[in-house]
């Protein structure tokens, strides 16, 4: 009987040691992960799905990274926060990067991938408004966020068709989305994979003018992934690992949009699940034409929009494309 008791005690003791060993191993593995903060441009949405897929499916963990996503808040842009080291990576826009690199207080940032291959934003109006061209903007009311680049864009596309920009009234956006079109305002700047999907689900009929069809220079990259110069110079291995895992997440989102939308919903539960799926189906088709090339950028796109900003006096000087972006870390991660 004593032998049996001793055997049981020994079994429990060994089991305890194995359990402790496993817990210790897990703890050591967790300690090996490198903490990485990604600063979003806004609240989580379908532009970000690939990153949340990479997080949920453990792609970042397999790459040795412990990734956390945070929203930028109202006081700073992601570009500023990444430049000052508040995050290793951030979601931004091509125009913000060009502004940051041509400003008097130049920010040490660089674009390392584009989330969307093409600009999928444009001008929306009610179907019965009769607005089918920027020429029809005359005598109408445009509601927006009143950024200098926004006004310059509207002015440029109107000038392209001989319309008088001075005949358009600009007001600050008071919200309301597609509901306000044809009522208080006539025109808004919409993102096709988000705003247009909301309108479609509400059976609201729109006229939609994609920016990239109005001026080829407006087919710029938005949104993009940025990092800071310190990461590039001192920790390129982490940049490569982060992008490799992120690319895998976006490739999964391209392949399985509905399942990926469900993953995003875990982190963005305030949004209706069916809306996220419809948005994701559009966005997944537009991340890129070739999933193997996800994230890669072209110099002519950067040069074209830089020219546009300079021609409209939005930046004090032109800047070379290779100072603003690199595909280096995407190719290294293959």
C-alpha cells in the first residue's frame, strides 16, 4: 500500500514539474516576442483587416512580434506619432507623407507598403442631382473636412473641365453621410468600399465620380504603412518581419473576405457584421491585382501626386519618390 501511495505522489510531483516546465516555456516564449505598436489612422475598419487577420491567426507571433494596435487620438496624426517614436509603424496617406517630408520641420518617416493599389475614393452626390461631371459642381454645395489638399483637388478637377471653382460653395462636414446628400449639401468625398457600401445597404442611389478617372495624378496611394528612420536604420529585421506577416494577413483577406471580415468584427464589434462583409468583399478585390505583389509601390505614382501638390502650392518643393517610399522590406520578406 505504501508503494502505491509513493508512486502516486511521485506521479503528481512529476506531473507538476512538467506543468511548471510548460508554463515556464510559454513564459520564455512570450518574453522573446518583440513589442510592436501600430498607430492606426482612424478606428479599425476594412482597410486594416489584413493586420487583424495576421494578429488573430498568429502570423505576427510566428514572426516573433507582439503587435498592439492603437488609435491616434484627436491631437496628433499617425505620421507625427510614428516620427516621434510613439509607435514603430503607422497607417497614413501619401499626401501626409509628402507634407511631412517637405515641411520646415521634416519628419523622419518613410512609407514601406501601400494597403490599396489604387485610390478608391471619389465625389458622391444624390442620383437625382444631375451631377455627372465636375462641370456640374457649379452652383452646388460641397461638404468636407476643409483640408488644403481637398480644396486643391476639387479646384483642379473643375479646372480640368473648364468649370468655375468660385461657383461652388464649400462648407464643413456636419455628418449625416449619404442622408444629407440632396438636402443640406450636394457633394461629398466618399470612400467606395465604406461610404458607398453604407449607401447601397440603405438603398440610397448615388452618382459617383472616382478621383482617379478625373485626373491620373489623383490615383495616389491611400492608405499606406509607414515607419520611422530609426527603425529602418537600427532594426530593419523587425520591419521585414512585420511586413512579411502583414502581407500574409492581407493575402488571406483577399482569398477569404467573409471569414476575414468576421475576424475584424472581433475587434470592431460596433459595426454590423453584414456591413463589414459587404465592405470587405469590395476592399479585398481592390487591395491589389496580384496578391503576390501586395504592398508594392511605383515611383511614377509618387512623382505624379508630388507634382500635383507642388503645382497647387501645397508643398514648398518637390521631393524624389525614393525619399518617400521603399519596397525594400517587402522583397526581403519573400
